[in-house]
């Protein structure tokens, strides 16, 4: 997604339109997520504050695990910062693995 703000504004506008009687109002994010089963868990990743995307779970009543940067001011390489803030590829895989039992996604340090 290129703009969390625009996506949220469209969803809010569709909700408002439905409250005002337009039963056919639907937002782009609702179209995108329409076929996700209710048991799906969303993992949102943002190199900004995790609350920026946490609202996505409310669109279809999905459990949401928002990952992002909660404290600002650190310096380092992008890889170091992503690791520090828990938004590196490895941290994302770890978050996914913690959601359900089954075959691990890691294999000798590689992501499968």
C-alpha cells in the first residue's frame, strides 16, 4: 500500500456512507480483504509507528499483530535498525511462527 492515510480515509468514508443509508458503499481496503477468512491473522509491518496500520484488523474483524518502530532516535544501518525494532525479515518470520504450530519457516538460517 502506498498510503495508509488514503486507505483509512476511504474506509472511514465508506463506513460513514453506510451509516447514512448507502448500503452499497465499499472501500478499496474492504475489496482487497473481502476474501480473507475470519480466522486469518494480519501481520502489519511499518518502518514507522505500528499503530499506523493496526486499524486494518478492524476492517474484517481479524486479529492483528502490528510491527513497527515504537521509539525514535536510534542510529545505525537500515539492517541494524530493522533488527533493533523487530521489523527485519527474521523478526517477521518469528512473529509468523509464533501464531500457529506446524512446520517451522526457518531452515538453517534461511527463510523458506
